[in-house]
C-alpha cells in the first residue's frame, strides 16, 4: 500500500499537499494559518457530517448552537482548561473601527470592550454557563447536545486539514445525573460512533483507549481516543471523548435536585471530531495518482465517460450512459450500504482527450469509472475500472450493459471492504512489540505503533518524547494486563501502551 510513497517526511508532506491541491479539496487562505475548503473538500465534509449526525441522533442526541464569542472570565473559571488553551486563544478587545480620510481604517480606542471576548477554542465554558439555567432537577437530565461549528486555535505551524488556526468540527456536551451514566456516554460515543464511523465509513482502522495523563484534554478526568496510522508511519488522533467528572459543573455551579431532594453537581462529558478527518482519509488510502475515496464517503460514486469521434457516436454512447445511470440510481438503497442512492456523474468533456478525462477522476478519487465507446456499443458492453486498483489490474472489459449496474454495486461494496482490509494489514504490519530502550530508539525511526511498557509517570513520558519525538498515543483497550519493566526507567509496569510519532 505504501511502497510508492517515499518515507522521508518532507517528501511525504509534499505528496500530501499535492493531493489536497490537485484534487481541489482546499487551499491556503490569505489569513495566516487558515484555509479555504473548496467544493470538492466540503462535499466530503458534508458526507462525514451526514453520517456522524445520523449516528449521534440514533443515540438520542440533538443539535443546538452556542455563541462564537466567550467572555474571558468564563474560560478562567476552569483552571486546567484556562492553562491548556491560553496560548492558542484569539481575543477580541474592541467592537468598532473608525475610518478617516488620510488616516484610513483603524481601531476606535473608545470602543474597548469592558471584558475581552475569546473566539471559541472549544465551548465547554459557555455551554456549562448556559446549562446552569437549563438544569434544576434530575428530571432535566440527561442533556444530550451536539453542535456543528467552527473553532479557532492559533496554531504557529499549520497544515491543510490536519492543523489550521480555524477548523470545522462537531462538539458534543452532555450532562448526567450520575458518574456511571456519564462514563457510559463517553465510552459509547468513542466505540459506537467514532470507532464505527472511522472503520465502517472511512475504512480507517483505529486503536481505541484512554490517553495518558500528559496527553489528556485540559479539564478532563480522562480522555478516550481513536488513533489511526498514516502511510508514512505517523499516527493521527482522529477523535476524542472526554469524561469531565464534575469539574465544569462545580466551576459554573450547575447543581440539581436528585430524586431524594438533595442538591448535587451534574456529571459531564464532551467529545469531538473535526475536518482533520479529511486529512486522515487522504493519508490512509491515497496513492501517487491522487485521492482514493472510500465509496461510503465519496461525493460521486461512479463517473461514466461516453466516448466517440463524431456527434453520432457520442449521442449513442451518451444514450447508453443515461440508461446505465438510471439503472444505478434506481438500485434499492439497502443494496448499497442502506442509506443513500448511488451518485452518478456523466462526463461529456469531449473537447478533452479521454486520457485527461480519466486521470481527472482518478485524481479526485471517484471509486468507479465506466467507459462506453462505439466498439463497446457494438457488443452492448462497457469497460469498468476501480480506483483502488489503478491500471489494468483494476479494469474489467466487456461487461454487458444489462448487468453493469449490479457489477458496479458489488464493486462499490467490495472497494469499501478492500480499503479497510488493506489499511488494517498495513497498520498491523507497522505495529511491533519492543522491550529494550535501544530497540525502541531504532524502531521508532521506521515509524508505526510501538507497544512498550511504561511506568505510568509524566516524567518518563516527557523524557521519551524529548529523546525520540514519540508520544503515548493511547493505552489500547485490547492490550491485556502484562507485568513488565518500563522501556526507559526499568520500573514495574502492568500494561503495554502504544507509542508513535504523530501529527
């Protein structure tokens, strides 16, 4: 899967950026650190939104919207969060500009705000300030709210989709009557929504488990995460779910009367994924021909290219293309992942050479391409190619037009599963168990996940990161208890954790 990709980080970065730009997904903005998401990229995000939103609503969550601007005093109420986000916050201090001839446009010094406003880096504080008015009794709980919005975290080093000053995401914020209920929520979101979406829609296998103390979300009791492996051997944190305990309820005095008529603080979770997932999709599946898109998230599933040298041949090919497109769109939804019709595009850019037309859709990651030309029509057949296997390996010639729709449907389902299997095999191949510090230092240069013992201290975690650039990505749920010695300190350990260099 990754043989065509050079392992050098600078070359891989160029490869990634070339795909983002050539597939017309995004570009740099004139505003430092921000990006423009182009229609092709936003179409991917819309498909992701639709799938995730369905998963959230199926588990009882509803959508709302909260303000972009947060009074600075709100952020200061939760000490750990204030410290964690202080260096990333954009701050509004004035509410008006002035324009004068000869002086131009400038900030009106008389329009200074009484209290600075932070452009939201995340919304826990303003939401829990609001929940104080919503929650009075145990009958008001649980509150299961999600919002789709943008956030700003002033990053110094940016990369399209993966790390930008402004990005799009969803953030769930829930309030519960008991600790047990809140913890079930945090685990359910991680496993039944995020893990399922990553593996079943993105075809991207993930490790699941808690973060270490040094890597958890500021203000959380603990953070759960999904971690994926990219083709250059670096890990990507693809989603997080946080158990916040009663920290925010206490900070904003959110109390409720329980069923025994006693006052207690609500229990909280928060969780989110962002447009970073688009970067993860690109780096998990794509190749040197461009984007490879799993069918469940592809804005266009099938492109049909009618061919012909003259008007008569083109009209005949187009007619066959229209009939095939109609047959594809009319297939029962339950036969194609059960949630939407097959999206078909008929390409009639006859002014461009066939090779250019085919390459354009390869670059954009359309899962299946169909070619119908005069010679195919003589046999009432077509040529079908699958994007996950470029070249002749992925082509089938002489497919009867009468059965082409069924063949394409089966191919789309197979492509989805094949991409997942291929990514999982690659991830597993790059996951190794190490027991000696010298071996750890050598193996981390090859990339991938290293399963190693750790003594559980922040000091050791920081020393390993300083020495190798690797961090603890998660403490995998599927790692059994196992007595051993820490890879660096030699102190006792009861479980292996997953180390990797990461984006």
